[in-house]
C-alpha cells in the first residue's frame, strides 16, 4: 500500500497499521453507561508505549495514574508509556474517538479480541506477552 493509499483509507470503525510502522491509528466507539458504574473500555493496565485519544463525538474519561480527565469532542489526551491507565465513556450517548497507539499495544488488543478465554490468568499472560501489565 502506498503512502497515498494509506492517506485515502477510510478509517471509520477500522484500524490503520501498515506493515513496518511502529504506530497504529484506530477509530472506535465507546458505548455509554446505563448506570453509575463505568463501562471500562480496557482494564487498568500499563505498557511501555505512549497512547493518545482524540474525541470526535461525545465524551471520554481517562484515568492516568492518580489523575482523571474528561475530554469532549475536539479534545485529546496523551498517556506516557509506563503510566497505569484505563478509560470509559461517562455519558449515556456513544462516544467516537481516535486512538493512537504503539504497534505492540495494537497486537495486544488483537490477541485479546481473538481469544474466548477472558479469565484474569489468561489476560495477564497476554498482557505480559505483549510488554504490558494487567493491574486489576
């Protein structure tokens, strides 16, 4: 795929991770919460790679270390590698966002989505295999 073809790729609901790249760019949707408890998009974890969110519509809340930030449409946040983090949509309406991540993080997400075994033991193993640590 040429650079021009990559630039023309429609991203909605997809991931752009060209062979040889160290970055992946994804557009995803986080469903809203029906109750008071957050519907986490990822468990609390850390990995060596930086990660960034850019909100297209709706709202995301990101926890990084002991801090939490709520970002609305047009807002962005970067979590430095090594920082424990998680995120969720605190609103009732879906939130669309871009996620920029390192390729190992993308490979971890693929491995999680490919397994039917979501036990804590298996998830810890997958995180470790991809350079991360599951903290919850």
